[in-house]
């Protein structure tokens, strides 16, 4: 049974049991909730510890949760279930029997020790999809010596090779955002939807095993094929690209601008914009291969042209002839008309505050089944009564049937 406040999106009618915490798992289930799934966040009596992580609204004296929790737990319902008790375990089994999928991101063996692992839940619902998102995967689909190791975003970025090619040369650098959590979370969401489609077709559920390490290696596909083809480790290129020129970030009078003129026609257009049409036929730059060899010279020419101009002047001059963009800050995003028009900055209620909070919107656009942010993150156990009433109604229907 789908909750009334979740009656929109292509996944309406799909129920997801969310046993996740931190960032990777909640981001996965957030994507599913944005697309209309009824996501029931199962929390222990003290709640997801991320509820206590800020930042907080300035006038929020109640502090039910901060921005971290609000951002990735919108559109969900919360129920408190104590899995350390017999009643709690029985309640989870009942929830699993009425759900299409379970998603969890605990370390391997945690839920098995509590008596609610995959094999147990599958007994009550053979069509159930069970997805785990761990640092190094689950032994069920590929046992390794790393399965039991803890992992965080930083660890996945480091081990996957991502950090080895990020930042300036000589200094491994992590991404400014939790890409080691977010990308595996998105991959898990895709795995869940795919497995649910299979279960609807066959009546058989399955285990979906996603490792953060594996997902990040797939994200780093370029360095894998580079080494596979050349036998040489790719190195950091800063804001340039090791395989293309002209591709870089340049400093204008009031900030930075990114330009990608990697094809001959784009370079010719940029040369014309700069008032240097002769550069389009200059043998140092006329072909993609030659321009890569002379990448330093090409960058120096473009940098000199940009240095005396503002970002607006550079972008106005380029127009649509070459891919170019300003390097924006968070405050820039809030004033971006494109993002407002596409509802990528949305406001939601924040309990304890007199004003709404702003969070990132949903990137999904469907013409017939609109997705999006519909409700704020839930209070701890806020929907427990209504979910239990739904379980009771389902049990009655089952008995009558």
C-alpha cells in the first residue's frame, strides 16, 4: 500500500524497506523515493545518527535533524523498530512480507546476527529484492579478504584510483563531495529497480550486492583502459585532460571559467572569438593530435586572452560556439535561473524553524509520471502508527483471502 503523500512518479506502488544510514544508503533510497516509491525508513530507538549532524537552521531550537539528514531523507516515512527484541524482529518480517525490496548498508553479517538477514527475509517473501551496499561487497556474490573491512567515502576514493588522478600533480586529492558514497548509492538504486523489474516478471527475488570499491572502479573506467592499453599509470592533470586539448580552467578578472575546445572546429571557433583566426590553421594547433602536443602553448594563448576580461565578457564573447562555463559556488547556484526553473533548488518545511530549508532537487524528469521532492525528511518514528495500521490491514486482507 502506497502512502498518500508518495502518489507520484514512475515507481508508485513499489515499497522499499530502508535499513540504511550515513550517506550512501540513504542517497540510494532517496532516489527511489523521489521517483515515487514508498520508502519506509526503519530506525532503531535512537534513530539514524546522521540526525544529529548539522548544519541547523538558525532558529531551530528543536533540532530533530540538520541539513545532512534532511537532504537525503526527504520523501520517506519513518518507523522505529528495535531489532534487538523479538517483537521488533517480527515486525520487520511483517514489513518485508509487504515490500518489494530491502536496502541496507551495514557491515557484512550485522543483520544476520540480529536474525533478519537475506535468507530469513526471503522465507517470508520469495519475491523480495534484497540489496546490500558495503565497502567491499558481500561474500554471497564474491568472497574476498576485504569483505569484512569497514569503508567510508574517502577509502573508496583512495583505493579505486580516483584520488591518484585528481588534483594537482604530486598530491593525491579527494573530491570535494562524497562521490565515494554518492556514486555507489546511485548504482545501488539502479540495481534495485532492475531486480524489482525481474521479480515482477518472474516472481523470484534476488540478492543485489554492490561494493563501494567496485562502483568507484567502474567510475574510474578511463584510468583502467589507459593502463590496460599502455601499461602506464595515468597521473593527475589538474583541470586539464590527458587525452584532449584545449580543455582547462582559466582565471578571469573576477573568477574562473572552464573551456572545452577539444575538436578542430571548436578550436577554430575559439580562435575566431579571440580575434586570432590564424590559430585555426597554425600547424601547432590545426589538428587534435598537434594541439595536444602543444597543449601548453594553446593554454598560454587562451589564458592571456581571458586574464583581462570578466567572466561575463568571456562567456558573452564565446556564446554557444564553444562549450564554456563559469566555475560557480553554492551561492551562484541559488541565483541561477536555470536551476530555479527546473526545480533543482527546492524549499521544504523544517520542523522547529519558522522558515523553509533549501535542498537540492531531483534530477529526474518524466513527462507522464513526474518525480520530485514532495515531503520533508521524517521525524523519528513519525509514521509508525500509520505504517502499523497498514500492516494490520494487510494481515486482515490476507486472512480474508
